[in-house]
């Protein structure tokens, strides 16, 4: 009910009486008052004046559906959004719901207590500082093509940042880089059988408003946030809406054409590694090479001493000779 009340307060330019809200929603004025107080606890600034009623002064930077739906243009991604104040992992919750969930359902949280990164790493996810979202996808594709969706996610985040006036690079296959440091990552997980994809979970984590002091000490040299990079706080709800809109555009193209060529072009144009000498890390083995391009299948083409080879997403980590990028 409080979601309906905040929608109504958003619609009103001035005050709306408690009596009118009671009539519209079939609740007592005491019940209305309790819902308004619950909204205040969520961070909404709501003025109340005797004989005039309630007026919305400002909305918090929270990333629930109420706050971003006005900016969403998606036809698939974001039609349904499930919001949590705190959760272990949005990817884990998405996997739990995926079998019965509508394609494009988004699981989003203000905080993750067990956030996950690629290759089993953890992802620091402090409350109301970042974007932690997982999208349930059910593409008609062979399982071996699923890794392409990681690049689709990376391209979507880069475009969304550009929409917000922020330049970034993509470190193949799943990291978004600003100023040589990681600001966002993509985690793709899949369920499949007999050559058929049941679902794919596309997890997106973005460091938005963390200060340097709020980053894990061991990551300060290789991670950053948009606030640190840009020198100002960023509206998370606006950025999340842009990410979902951009992802929807690229994903719908995939469903229509069967390819992700536009996303691949974005990853090539914004690549942090193409044209550079790099080190490919495979387990304990390190191989120096030169990143040449990203091919049609989304694989990184690397020239080693032995010749040109395809490096497959999910098998390697990339480090340049000069550090993280």
C-alpha cells in the first residue's frame, strides 16, 4: 500500500489531505499515517500540515521500482523488478526464482552481504552506495554462446555511463574501467541441459557513491567508484534505469537478429586491452601476448609467441604488464 501512496504523492504538486487518501485507498486515516511514517523511514521527506494533509518534499536515492519506473523504456528488461533492502546475493536470489520468473525480471538490492564476483571472488556491496542487480534471461541460444551475454552486459553499462556523461573502458570480458581502475563488473551464471539454456543470470555490480575510505583497503589500488572518479555523488536510480534501458535495447536486438554485433563493436571501441601487450593468466600459468581484437564470437584474439590464438571468456584473467589495466 505504501507504494500506491508514494505514487499518489508524486502525482500531487501540493498537499493532499489524509481524508482524501483514506477515501481513495479505503483505509483509515490512522493507517494512512502509519504508511506515511514507513515511507519516511525509507528516506522520503514528507511534510504534514494540519488541515492540509501531506506533501512530498524529496525522494531518497533508492533503487526500487517506484523510483525508477518513470525512466524505464524497456520492452523486456525491467518490466518486473523485485527489490530488497538487504540480501545475501542478488544472483543467488535470481537463480532461486528463475524457473518460474518472467524473462527480464530484475532482482535489485540496496546491500549485499555475500556479493559475488567472477572466478569465485567476493564483491563489496555496502548499503545504498552501489548498484547490485541481477537480470533473469531466457534466450534461445546454445549454451556455448552464453558467454556472449557477459559482453552484452559490459556494453550496456558502458553506454549507460556515457548517457550520464561518464567515459569508461571495458576490460575484456566483464570489467568496466575508469582511470585504470575497476568500477563495475558483470557476473554471468547459467542453467542448461542437453544443449538447451534454461536461464541465464546476468549480474551487474557498480561502485557508485563509495568514498576512498569505504573501499576495501586491499582494493584501493585497483578499484574505484563513480563518486571518486567524477568528484561528485551520482544518482543511482537514474543510472540503474539507464543500464536496464541500454541492456534491453541490445538484448532485444539479440533476440531479433541472433547476434550481438552492436555490443561487440562497443566492446571493441571501448576496449582497455586491444592494441596492448598483456599477460594472460590461466591458473598458475602466465603467458605474455598482444591483444589484437575481439572476434565475432566474443573471444579475445591474442598474439602469442606461438601465433594468434582465441582466448575464451571465463578461462582467464587479464593483466597488462603495467598492472590492472
